[in-house]
């Protein structure tokens, strides 16, 4: 039986591997560069959860290999410790301890002692969460409620501005989830993240664009009133569809000022179903809180004129291949994928269940709102209209 040989990488190759991973290259691309299979790249990255470990450096106070070689030459010449330190600018006690911990005068060797010192210097610092069990339990509870690490960290900062012990950065939470050697947060909690990947992915990873679509009589986003851009006035919404398996869809609506979310059940993607659902949602809100709607170039909005006639709400369309022009909705759809992952048949969700998901999402603090919740922000808008 033939066994595969184990693949080894030098320190220089590992460093380049991490450089390429941080630039957003895929495992396959990195493997091709080294003429190796991607399966040989993954274990090296997964060991640290896809997070590059800090580069080790010697303390400037520690003995160097050159100094240890000088000590070895002095011992061979039968010199005393005080004679040896004259050329090293070190304390005699430093030389005495160095020689004593590495076998004494007869067996001391420079290279072996230097390697032993390098190995013994590994003293990983325990992370902050390992000393605060109540904070760990709180973070785990919020992760199960689909809060992101950044939302948790921001909420803690707002709740405990003067209590350093009760706060933690989002990076610490990510590292505790992906680097399991810390032994703080369980690996199962990774599934609660927005992107439940096995290892952390670089922010520079590429994304696919959108297909070009044409809508008859579409009002371009460039004609949208300036008041929409600065988000100062509430009532301007962005919309889209979330797609599930078996041709199942959900209408998502996000208010630009408060990031308040509404979800609507639709039976199909055809324009009649979508427009009917949008009209029903629009009639639930006061007129001052629904002034405009921005959509992408999806064919489901081919009947946008019917929606405008029924609600007196203008619909504006993004430029082709420019989903970022309705970024609030794009970001919210990514949040909603925690509840409705790709490949899930979402036709079985009732309107009551969709409303419950929207309510939970609206009760999560947002960084862009200084960690207020969309519900708090939207309720203030409703109160102002009365």
C-alpha cells in the first residue's frame, strides 16, 4: 500500500503563505503557487483559525547566540565568569545562571543553550476572557441571539464606559472563537456568526458582481432627493429580495435613518406578488415614515408604477452593477442570512415568524447608530410624527 508523503513548509514559505492569505487569495491559489494541493495549506491556517499569529521576537535583554558563543570560548579557555563578562558588558551572575541552567562548565554548548532559551521563552499570555467567566457567558448568550462580536463589544463599551474589566474588543472575541487553544468560547458558537466559516477569511477576498437588468421607466438613483443621502430625515427605505431554495423569497425593507427592518412573505418572485406585498407593508406606516423606496435592477420591480400609484411613494433604482448604492439593505441582508442561510427553503416561514426575526434583528445594537438599537431609533421617529 502506497502512503502519501507528508508536506513540509519552511518558515519563509509559511510567512509567504500568510501574506497571500491576508491579501485575500484562496486556498487553491496559494496551493498553486507552491505547486501543492490546497489540502496541504488548510491545516497550517486552521491551526490558528485563519488569524496570523504574531511574529516571535527575542527580548533585547536576553543573551544572543553571539554572546553565548563568547561564553563557550571563555569556558574552553578556563576563564572565570568575571573575566568572561569583561567583553560582554553583562553581570557575572547572568553568566553564572546561564551556564548553571545548561549543564555547567563541562557540558555547556552555545547553540544548544540558545535553542533551549528560545523554546523555554514560549509563555502564551492568557486572554482577558479566561479570567472573567460571567463575561464569557454573556458573550455566548449574545452570540446565540445572532449579535456580531463588534455589536457585543460596542454595547459593552456603551454599557460600561468606566469599567475596563467588563469590556472586551471584538477582535478578542473573534480570536477566542477561532483559536480554540485559548479554551474560552466553544467552537460551536462559530455557527452563530454571520459567516460560519471554519477559519477566518481575509476582508480583501473578492466578491461577485451583479447582472445587468433593465426596468422600464425606471427613475435613476441620481434623481433621488439630496435629503435621502444624508439620512437626516426618516422615511426613506431600501428594498430587496432574499432568495431561498425551491423558488422561495422574502421581501426585505430597511429604513435608512434608523436601519429599522421589515420583512414580508411573498409566494413568488413575480412582480404582482412583490408589489402587492410592498403596498401592504407601506400601508402599515404613517405617511411621514415612508417617503421613498430604493431598489436594485431586479425584474420583480417591473410593476413599480403600480406601487407608486397606490401609495404615492416614488421608487428609485440603483445603477447597473452597483448594489453598494443601497448599502444599508445589502448589509441587512447579510445579517438575515444568519436566520435564512443559503439553500434553505424559506417558503415555510409564516409572516408571524418573519416578524419575530425582524424584531430580534431590530433589537440588536448597531455600530453605525453608536450602539443604539434600530427599534429605539425608529420609535423616536414615530413619536416625533405624533
